[in-house]
C-alpha cells in the first residue's frame, strides 16, 4: 500500500530535520543506502563458500557409502528363509467324504 501525499510530505520533513540536526547520522544513512544499492537485493542472503559446499558434499557421500555398506553387510543368516506356500488346489473327484468326518 503506497503512502498518501500527506505521508510523503511528513516523511520528507522528518528526513530534512534529521539531516539538519545530525549530519553524522545523515552521512551514515547515506553510506548505508549506497552500500545496499551496490550489493543489490541479495545483500541479506546467506553466502556459502566453496569449502563449505565441498564439506557438505563429502559428508553426503560418506553417509551414503556407510548406509550402503550397512545394508549390504547385514547378517542375513538371522532372518529365516521364507517357506514356499503350496497354492495348488487338490480336488479328488472320486472320493466322497461323509459329513460326520468334519465334526471334531
């Protein structure tokens, strides 16, 4: 939301009064504004060095290698082998079962 004309005028008067009363403060503000204009919008961004990037990359590679090593060398003898399940259905056509044999 843009300030109104009245607010612009008031801000301009405040700035002029500050510049008149405290020239050192005005000089520091001008230097700060000039530095921020030179550095652009990324002046508050996090800057990383090449050394930091290399360290992060090496840590990722080492952790990946350790994870892979752990997965490949886990003791598989403790895990019992899966027993195959017989999925074939047996149907004996010639044999009849009496209903009394189902009762226990």
